[in-house]
């Protein structure tokens, strides 16, 4: 259990899955937590369930990101923990790729994450912790996931540059790269439940530990990377996938 009393944490995309689980853990460990999301009702309900603050912001929209940073600064001052988590999945072979699919994934997962960091840097406390939510697909791209895995590989590259740029302020920047994790993400890619189950059965078979990860597993890692226990860790990517990248 970490002591995040008097720490301000901002989590993008906090109304479900990994963002929600992390908001819960950081709040339980004493942090003042702000979650963001695009859907006003969903984010307000999540915030009320968790006892945290919600701010509506589309992380793929630069204006929204700027407004978010301003509002956080006005209402909470400086930020100790920034968890850049909002992201979407999307599948498709390169030959059939559309510009719309490319832009929708890149605009949230890469451009949005990049500018969230960029606009928050001025209001990060010295010695703050930034964590990007990447993916094990950044290290093991597969057929059908070229856009998604590229968005996460790009994020890992930004993470390493940011770790160097922000080190003089003792701000640490790391990424967490889960493998298949039980959340809402796959239900949002437009496939029916039967197809998702078939895909998941195939996926689990490829994981040496023969199970999916949970949002709570990832939340614990984010809490660790946001705590003093990890004060010498920066510029590192933590793959959490039951050994999938090795298989
Ligand atoms: N689950 C996995 O297997 C897995 C594996 C590796 C990496 N990841 C990554 O983990 C992160 C969290 O995903 P999850 O699995 O927890 O899925 P999730 O339950 O779908 O959560 C994603 C969250 O991001 C929000 N979001 C999406 N686009 C947004 C935008 N433009 N602006 C603001 N919020 C936005 C969603 O809000 P809405 O519901 O309103 O869209 C939701 O709260 C993503 O970056 C994903 O790529 C997931």
C-alpha cells in the first residue's frame, strides 16, 4: 500500500477498464484523482462511483487537452501523477486499411497521448511520475494490428525521449505494456460477442501463463511506478502479458 496523500493524479480515459481500476487504487491509497472521458454521463457515473472528480475531454482533440490542463491547474494546482491511458483498439489488414481507421486510432493513441504529455508538462510537479499505457503489441506486432501496434511503438519512443527531457526536473516517464487484458476495449471494435470469444480463446492459447490479465494487475503496476519505491526507474517499458512476447 502506497501513501499518495496530498498527491494529485490525472488519469485519461477513466470511465472503464484499466483507467477505472487505476483511479480506484490511487484513490484508495490517498490520492486526489481526476478522471477524463469523452462521454459526459459515463464519466460522471464512474466518478461518482469512485468518489473522484471527472472532467469531460476528448484526448484526441488538442483544444480539449489544453482546456483540461487549464482546469486541472485552476482547481488542483500541480500534478504529481499523470497516467496517459485513454486509447482505442482497431483491427484491419494493411491492404484494406482506410484513412478513417488510421486517423481514429492514431489521433487517440498517439497524437492525443503525445499532446496530453506536452500540455501537462508545465503543470507537472518536479519529481512527478508519468506513465503511458502502451501494449505488448509494440514489441510483437502481428497481422491485422499494424496501425494499433504502430501507435503504441511510437508511444514507447516518445516515452524514452520524454524521460531524458524531463530528467533534469526529476520527472520520471515510463510505460506499461499489457497483453490481453479483460476490459471493455474489444467490445468497442464492432465485432459480435461470439467472434470476440473465438479471438480471445485463440489469444489465451498463445499466452504461456494461459490466462488473460486483469485491469487490477495493470493498476498495481501504475501505482508502483507512481510511488517512491520506483524512484530510480525512468525510460522503461514494463511488459505485462503472461510471457506472450516470448512465445
Ligand atoms: N485491454 C487490453 O487487452 C489492452 C492491452 C494492451 C493495451 N491496452 C490499452 O489500455 C488502455 C485502456 O484500455 P482498456 O483496455 O482499459 O479499454 P476500455 O475499457 O475501453 O477503456 C478505455 C478508456 O479510454 C477512454 N477513451 C477512449 N478514447 C478516448 C478519447 N478520445 N478521449 C477520452 N477518453 C477516451 C474510454 O472512454 P469511452 O468509453 O468514452 O470511449 C475508456 O474510458 C488503452 O490505451 C488500450 O490501448 C489494452
